[in-house]
C-alpha cells in the first residue's frame, strides 16, 4: 500500500521514509491538506496529516469520495479534525497520544527565558557590535512564581524545570497531578493563578471549554510585569485582546509558539508576500514578544517517536487492532 503524507517538513521526510521502509510506501508532500489539495488524495486508502491540515467536513467528504479510509495524524492535538464527520463517513482516525513531553516543555522554557533575558535583542545587537546593556535587564526566576495551566504530561515536565529554577508553583487543571504536588505545586482557581504568577504557561488542550481561556479579563487579571508563554494551541488566547494589552505597555515578555490563525502561515515561507493578518503583523512588532512557528515539538527525539507511533497506527489499522491512539475506530 502507498500512503500519502501531507505537510511533511524537509528534515522530517527521511525519518518517515526510513520508518515505513519494508512496511508501506509513503509519498511525502510539503503541502498541507485543505480543500484545494484534498483531491490529490484520490485513490489513497491512508492519508497522514499534521496539525495545520484542515480535516473539516468538506475535506473529509472529498477524502471519503476518493476512497480514503484512514487518517493517521502526526500529532497529539486533533482540534483540526471533525471526528463526528469522520465517524459518519466510517473513516478511522488515529493520532499520537504521547511523545516526548520534554520537547515542548523545554521549548516553552526557551521562550520564557529568551523574552525574560532579551536574548533576541542581545543577539541582534552583538551582530552589530553594539555591546551596551541598556534595555536588556531581566529577572531571576528563582523565588518567583510559575503558574501552569494544564498539568498533564507537558505541564508536569514544565513544572519540573520551574522547580529546578527554585520557583513557587501554582497549578490549574480539572485533575490534580500527584507528581506536581510532590514538587510543591498548589492547585488554585484560574483567577488566583493569573493574579499571583510571574510566569504563566499554557498546557491545556484546545477544546470548547478552553477556547480563549486567556481572554481580555484573564489578561487584565495578570500582573503587569508577568511573562506569558503559549506552546499549546493558539486558540487558547484571544490574540486581539493580547495586542490591546501589549499596546498599553503591559507584560515583561510574551512567548508564543502557536497562534490562533496560524494555519496557512506557519510552516510556510511567506517572506516575499504581504502579510494580510494585521493582528500577527502587529504582534511581532512588540519588542517584548517572541513568536515561533509551532516548533516546540520539533526535536529529533519527539519527531522520531511521532513517526514510529504513526507507523504503528497504520499497521494496527491494517491488521484490525485498536490502541489508545485511535480516536475513531474502524467500523
Ligand atoms: N507546540 C507544540 O509543538 C505542541 C506539541 C505537542 C502538544 N502541544 C499541545 O500541548 C497540549 C498538552 O499536551 P499534553 O501531552 O501535556 O496533554 P495531556 O493530556 O497530558 O495534558 C493536558 C492537561 O489538560 C487538562 N485539561 C483538559 N481539559 C481541561 C479543562 N477544560 N480545564 C482545565 N484543564 C484541562 C487535563 O486534565 C490534562 O492534565 C496538547 O493538547 C497540544 O495542544 C503543543
């Protein structure tokens, strides 16, 4: 069988090809699956997708009409897939329920420390042989308070690093994680976490209950000099409201690896085009904001594990096995 993989990055391709060798052929495309590209999948029983692929009603209907029976998503989050439609179309959907949480947690910390210690500005200056320190003052993390919204696998890994810095830990989640409590984390209501934290990091999944979790009121509840990091999903933050607060000169730093309208932008080279998204264009002008394009997971370790799990998901589908990765089972 030949599988069609959408949205494959250049350094991901050899890993995918090596993993599938001896099992199934894979045709890797750098384009993302969307309404325009869905017809390419005609005749492919299995398509392999990534976070910024669109698997809404229209695309799923096109895939089903072309004979696709399985979607193997190369990520943990699946908010881009309409599972109800997939089920109605009798299409199996599997994702990668877990892989190195350290990849994302360590990157969230890279963002936090980069904005805190003004690393990007410092690097730009030294390339210009400007060795002044003005405007580069940061703050110790030791003794300050980290607020972790979502204390699952990634949130726990983030909290462990915060603990290593000697920070006080506040948590907010629908379920308490014993390992976090052993680190001294206190679970508090969201409002209290936002009001008391010097660093707020988001690690909940995007779902209707968490959409715009950080809205205008939540941003106003935060300390003026707090650091906000989002390495989970862009839709957790009302970005227009964030821009309004930044315009008021609030926040020591904001590190965003995800953006609510990132599909169609992130993972693509848009450097020669006019950016039509005014919110994103404004966001990147703030000196205290750092935006990266959904790269937190992008380590050899995590991508290797994602590819291995995706292969296993396809083999399980072919051989009629179920696993914790299956979101819509084979009917
Ligand atoms: N930027 C990236 O490259 C990248 C990579 C992987 C994952 N992610 C994001 O990180 C998220 C977290 O991943 P994880 O592996 O830690 O997931 P996880 O399932 O281990 O943890 C999620 C936590 O959120 C909590 N939660 C769920 N719904 C909630 C709600 N309504 N209110 C409060 N808490 C709630 C859960 O109880 C759980 O503790 C993913 O959903 C994904 O969106 C981003």
